[in-house]
C-alpha cells in the first residue's frame, strides 16, 4: 500500500514509517524542513515537502495515496497556544477526509485520551469522546472534536479510524513529550512531585508498540472505530514521580492540589491530577495487538530519561 504519513520525522511518526516499511508498504513522508526531509529519506521513505498549514498540498498528497496515517501535531504550541494547534489539526483532518470521501481508503489519525471526568471505570474503545466545551479550547480535551470528525467520516465512505495515544509514549526517541517535561520540572524544583496523594493513574505505551498499532489499524480496522495504544490501565502518578526521583537522585514529594498550577505550569496543570485509566480489551482481541516493549517504570530503571540534557 502507498501510505502518506504526516509527522514522518517525529517521535511517533518516524517509528510508524519504519514499521510500515518493514511490513512491505511504500511510504511517502511529509517533511517541513531540510532536517526533517533528511531524516525521512534516511528511513527509506519518499519525501514530500510541506507542512500542516499547506492544506492544498495535503489534499494533493492524500489524493495520490492508498492510505493515510496522520501523526503530526503542532507540538511546539503545546505549552503556549494549544488551542491554535487543535484548530490546525481539525482543519487538516477535514481536508484529508474530504479527499478520501467515497474511496473506501483508510485514514488513521492520532488522538489523545480524553477521558470524561467521573467515568468511574477504565475508558474503553467503545466510549465516544464527548465534544469539547469552549472552556476546554486550550486543553488536551479539545482534541475530541478532531477525533469525532474522523470517526464520522465512515458515513462518507472513508475507512476512518482513530488511535488514542496515552499521555506518556516512552522510549529513547521521546524528547518533547510529557515525560521530559516532568523530568525537567523535577530538576528545576529539586524534587519529583506528584499531585495530591498521587493515586490518579496515567496510561503509557512504548513508541514501537504504538507504531505497530497504527499499522494494524491501517491494514484491517473497520471504518468508524477507535483503538487504544496502552500497555496497561495506568500507572499512579506517585509511582511515576518515584521513578523520576530515583533516576535523578532527588526526593519525591506531594504537591498540594492548590499548588499544582504554580509547580507544574499552566499546561500540565490541566491534566496532571486527572485519573485516566484506559482499557485495551477490544484492541487486543480484534486486532491481535499486544505491547512488547519495556514498560514505563522499566524505562525509568534503565535510565532512559536521565542523561543530562534529556
């Protein structure tokens, strides 16, 4: 299959490209700079220059493809203008969906774990993402609108599907995700902190495992479906903090909930105290996906995130 991949030089996208090529697919990777283009070419993929703001270019690439994996996101805006990043994502998925309407071709996009408050059980693949509210425009919950749009493309003859990615996707490739943020904050503050009692859980997944799931969804997922790239239901934040503290040789302390914003910053404060357990029962049973990479705490024990400068 000739697959167009956005975010092809990024943390997750580069792993997706490598997995697709190893499985025998032909890959065209989007690259916005000379550096990104060199990285995509080094993987063995065909380079297509462009960026997420070039909707006409994305439409053209989509029309030339037999399938699309949209893994790009404006991560540079995560802590400064998340709402703008989400607006761009929504425009991109609509542009891609419009081109694929009536073709039956696969469109697979990335989404977050927008677990509703007070669900009282692990988030499942069958749970729809509640539409975001205006107050959530600058938070990760706002990505629900793009997710719901993609799932809805199934009614327009697109084999559309969403891979929900947990807050932490970990490996040596991870340089700008939430884990490096937490490590940087711990270094700055002199201790690894967790919110309140730290009992709230965050799911995680290894980069190579999520890449393999993207391929499986591309190859055989039914239209209008959601899938979970999660290695377990979730790890308590106090255990995550303990792993960071042990790795850095720093004490581990609770951060009172009233101080979460000042300690973790305005972006992380929107999610750091949330309980986000997620199930992968359907993903495993239907697609046969099983995580095989090291777990998050194993990654900490191996020292992956603690080389100076990470």
